[in-house]
């Protein structure tokens, strides 16, 4: 039985509520996957998005899915095949830069709760029409940033967002202070150089700082 949009929304909102930041992770070495997940979860960021931008991303998801306390999602979902592979690898949610009928239908068929991307009122309305009330606002900074999301909240108060794309420690407070933002996606908590050097304690410290960020929807 396919997952409904209402169930997908409820599940993804629950995952988003776990912490103010969902780390957006580009993993090039699958050996980094488990210690990275352990460090982020220990630091208070249990929801993790592994982008399908590297050859070993699915292997990384498999390893991270075994870490206690974590919720591992697959990002950069583009095709129905991506949704099927992500679910098979152990992903508990999916994230996409936009939305197509084929991708949304595949996520529903494979019971993979989706956080679909939207950057305009029309895109958000199209997903709302399907029953989705929690969306990724992407690319956040180049699509108007926090003021754009705040403006969408006027006519579309039913929708909550996770802004991703250009979110950084310097502007994250602007996003998290909005009533229609549940969490934000950011890559700064897992810098490539710290992963390469195996400095998991430093990544855990970055995660702890991010987990302590205040948000309007707390």
C-alpha cells in the first residue's frame, strides 16, 4: 500500500523536529560514514541527509542506518530509481531539490517519506494540492533567503519549510527565527577536511553547537 502525502508529512515533520539542523553530507569515502554518523548523533543531530552525489553514497547510507539513534535520509533524489535505491539502502526519508510527478509517486509507492524542494509559491502550492505541508526551500539564499520564506508564510500558512542551500552559521538564525521554518539543512557541521583527517571529536563539537541553536518552532 502506498504511503499517503499526509503520512509522509507527519513523518518528515517528526524527523525535522528532532534538531534545528539536518546535516547535508557529501561522503566520498564510505569508511567515513559510520564514525561521521556516530559523531553527529552524539552531538545532538540525529537526522542526517546523505546526498546521492558520490558513487559510494548508497553504501554510506547502509552504514549510517546501523548507527543507534540516527535517522538517515537520502538527498538529491531525482528519479524513481533513486527513491527505490535509497529505500533499499535503509534510508528512512528522502529529500529532493524539486518535485516531479514520477518522483513523488515513486516515493509514495516505496513508502519513503519525501521532503520535496520548492522555491516559488506555485511549486509550494502544487505540493500542497497533493497533500504535502512540509517542504524543502531550495536553493534558499539565491531564492530570496529568509525574507522570501517569511513572505510565503502569509498566503501559505499551512506549509512549513526546511531551507537548504547557502545556509551557514552567519545567517542560520534568520531562518530558524521564522515561524514557518522547522529546521534548516547545512553542510558546515561536517567539513570535508575534518572528515578526511578523522577529527570526529571536532565534528561532534560542531554538531553540539548546531543542536543548541534556538528556533521559533521549538
